[in-house]
């Protein structure tokens, strides 16, 4: 059975190849791994010249990990509504990152101060939901928003809520990721 160290290369190669297919680019070898047949949830994040170029994913494992990472790579490259679809000319300099998510766990909190106190900066990904409004930040976002108050404020804005909003019915969940990057 392949060791866990091969999972990162297996996911990254599949993500890169899913994008390469659209541009008729050479494909890289795809190492086998038994986890690829199991349900899995990933986010694929693309960077070009050090800047975010796309990020799409799923929070819950609803399809085989192999299918999930390929679909999310295509989504990050061609369907992220924040960006125009990736162009072939952008291929050079494109870096791929795959985050393999653990299932989200409810984070019961009394109020926002309680939420800030329970969050683990740099470790927790956070899902926020309130009456149809929903947003998530991967743990990597802590690098730009290291303070829990700022992290939650921007997460609420991403969900379309006011930065100062809080309601007893607001739901938070946290999750951890295994992060794999090229290079």
C-alpha cells in the first residue's frame, strides 16, 4: 500500500492535469493512491505570480476524491466568479495547491467573543451559515487575517452579512485541512 506521502503528489498531479487537458498541454504522471477511490472533499487554489487566481472546492465528501480534485481544479481555473477563465497564456507561472478537508465540526458558541476565543488561528478553517447566507475561509486565510476578530468580520462580509452582524441563530463549524503545494 502506498505511503501517505504519495497522496499529495497524487492530488496535485490530477489537479494540474485537469486544467492541462483544456489547453492541450502535456500531462504529468499521476501516482496511484488507494484514498483516491474514497469519498473526499477538496479545495483547489491557484496562484499566478504570487497572487490568487482561483479557488473552488467542496466542504463535504460527496464523490470520490479523484473526481473531486479534478472537478475543483477545473472550477478554480474556469468557473471562479471572481476571475475571468484562465487563459492558456497564464499556464506558465501557475501554481496549484490542494487542501484535503476533514469533515466540518459544529462550533457551539454563545456569542462572537466566545467564537473568537475558541478559534485556532492558522489551524481552523471556518464555515459560517445564517438563513441561507454561507461562507468559508480555509485555514490558509489566517495568513492574511491573523486576528480572530478580523477573520470573523471578513468571513461575515464574504457571506453577504454586515461586518458587525451577530445573531443567536448564526452557525459556525470548523475544519482542518491537509495542505499540499507544488514545489
